[in-house]
């Protein structure tokens, strides 16, 4: 799934199947070789919201490079027009 715009109000969700022998190694190899979209172990989906349940009451996750402990289930959704993007370039003024 290529994303041409951030205004679609959908999450790009990747589900990785790691329940078979050697699956994780094959997924890493597919990513490194640029064949992620062709791997049968990686499913691509779009959704407006996602709930991820885990085995325990809390799970450690990386958010912007920092590890935090969050309560399960993990809930992700889109906040429409929640991201303001400032861009400069040819024909555009510098952001203030």
C-alpha cells in the first residue's frame, strides 16, 4: 500500500504471521530485499481504528524510540485533521 496522501483517514496496518517455523527470519529477509508486499507472511490492511489485544494486562511498546509500558488492549485510531504539516520548497515560503 503506497500512501499518496495523509488525508485518507485510514491507518496502514501490517499483520505479520510469525506462527510457523522460520517465519520471522523470512519476514526480515523479505523486508531487507524489498519484497515485503509479495510475502505471504505479511498482510496489509487499512482501517479507521485498530484494537490489539495481548496476553497480559500490560505490554512494552516503542513510541518514537522510547519504550513505554501500556495497558492492553492497545487502541489506535485516526484523528481527522490532527496533523499539521509545514513544508517549504520551490514556490513555497519558508514556515514562520
